[in-house]
C-alpha cells in the first residue's frame, strides 16, 4: 500500500471528488495552504488527515510536506485537488511499488477541458513525478511550479490520471495564469542567463521528461513565441483534431505565452517602485545638503 497526499488551496469545488477517488488508499493526507473557503470543512467530513501550512512556493510546500508530515507507508503519491486517482492507476501503483528497480515513477496526465480530453495539443504524454519513496525525492522551485530531484533511478507508469484544468471556471483559470506568468517571466530571465540549450537532450534525451525540458529551454529563445506555440500546438501536434475545445485550448496557451513575454518586458524596463522611492529619497537628501533646507512634506 502507499499513502496519498492531496495539495489544496481554495478547492471547495474539487476537493470532495478528489478525496473520494483517493480513498482507495488507507492513508490520505490533505495538505492545505490555509484556504479561505470551505475546503477544510469539506475535507474534514472524510476519514482523512487535514494539515494546514502557509504556502511559500510549490517546491517548498512539497518538500516541507514530505519532511514534516509522517505517513503510514514508505511510498507516497501526490494528487492535486483538480486531479483524480483511478482504479486502474491505483492497481498499477500497487504493482510498481513491489519492484526494487526504481525509487519513483512518472505518470502522464490527461488534460480535461470543456468536457473532453485534449489529447493532441497538450503534448500527451506529459509526465509528472507522482509515485515515489518519500525519502528519495524532494522538490525545488521552477517558474510558477516545481521540479523534482530524485536520488535514484525512475520509471514510467502506463496508466494516466485525469486533470480537470478548468473545473473552477474560465475566470479562475485566467486569474491563476496571470499570476503564473509573473513567475514564468522571472524563470525565463534566469534560464536565459544560465546558458545554452541542451541539444543532445532535445534529440537524444533518455526520456520524454529530458526531451521536454530541453524543448522548453529552446522555446524561451525563439522569436514570436506566442504565434509559434499556437502553430505548433494547433497544426503540428494536431490540436485542430480536438475540435472547438482544442482551438480554445491552443488559443489560451498562446495568450499565456504572450503574457509571459509582457511580464519579461515589464521586469526589464519598468522601474521598481522600491527603487523609485529610494531615488526620490536620495534626491531629497541632496537638496538638503545643497541648500540646507528640509524638503516640503
């Protein structure tokens, strides 16, 4: 058996269905980032543990969770509230933890949007580290999200998990990705300063995870990124085959890419409010020193 962590913040819409899917395990822990809605109240109705911890970042929250919250089992699985555990995935997880070959497993997500699976334009299969030994994996921050660090070999599961990415409505999606774009802009600048694209990983990466990360680094350096992303997702990956939902998804992703570019420009060109205040203070001091008169308040 393995334990299941569920990460939440203001998830009153999704939390009940998520917990019910996770109750296949005999040890479910809801890790809440101090929600202001009814998330904790709803979660408390189920036979699960609820622990609250102030959110700092995705990487830090996961690492704190793994280090500070004891679990009944050595192996753990991470769910987010808009994701679901399935019977088939749970069974494969049980079989996987019996192997001594790997310390963790990547699982592919099925993005559910406007009532259907967006299979083509989401670069399926997109793998996330979900099942692992809790003493062998930790997380660091990367943009608006996290990146795993694994102390040992990892494998891939065949079963997938559904991710209801817009379950709380389009307005919530737009608000969330507006916030995410700021973190992504900062990470973009850091990546551009660090070095070049890992071309060997792009073409000959040992796994889909390595290839995807190299492609991400390459995309940061391309001109007309929003347009290129739409063309790549809609025409090359075949998003047009996903119908109206596919067109909407590709358009939103291109818009998100444009938001990131705008935030990059803003960081590079707009003066910091704190810096501007410091400059004004320095100018006032200069006036006092030069004429001996205190500036008007």
